[in-house]
């Protein structure tokens, strides 16, 4: 979330919770605490989305991906965006809808006109591909073809 969005969400929270203000302390301090909570919640949500790069041990053994670390430890956001933009269309669309937009597999399946299982597979492919790119492993022989999506489909 951008700072402007957080600012707006903060004010919405103030107005939603206004009836809960107990006059125990300064009104400004109460507002500040609400804004801090909004920002911390957004930070935690963003942080949890970055955990998609940690491939489980079972997936690691099945795909030979070496212990990927979260990219926030050593990648700039611009570098990560470039890696995501290089993904094939299917995994890129699913990854963005899941990790960035926060959609679940059912919503993704409906919006892309695919099955939920295909959505899960595409997300897994995106995670594995990104993990390999981050770790410097680019083995194109292990890359599987991805299904084409109907980009002309109207919502």
C-alpha cells in the first residue's frame, strides 16, 4: 500500500472507531495510535506476501530448488519487479493476482477463466522460477510450458 492509501485508510479507521474514544487521554494520541496500527497491519500483510519465495522442503526436493531466501534480504523492489515481469504470462498473471492483489485461487480462477488447480500450479511455477532467478539458477530444461489465457475475455 502506498502512503496515500494508508493515510486514507487511517482516517477511515478514525471515523469508524470514533465512538470508541474514551476521553482517557489526548485525542491526537488516540488518532496517532490508530494510524500506527493501520501502518503496522499493512506492513505485516506486505511482509507475509513476500514469504511466497520460501519454497517448502517437499517442493524443494521435488523441483531441485536450492534453499531460497526471501528476496527482501538482498533484492531491491525494482529488481524483483523486473524478475516478475520476465515470467511467462500465465505464472505472472497468477502471481500478481495472488501475491500483489491478494486474491485467492477461487477468485483468480474465475477472473482468468481457469481451474483453481491451474491457478495453484501457475503460482507454484512462478515461485519456483523466481526462486531460481534469485539464486542465479536458470535451467530452461526444467521449465514447463504454460497454458495460454484468453486475454480477450471480458469481466
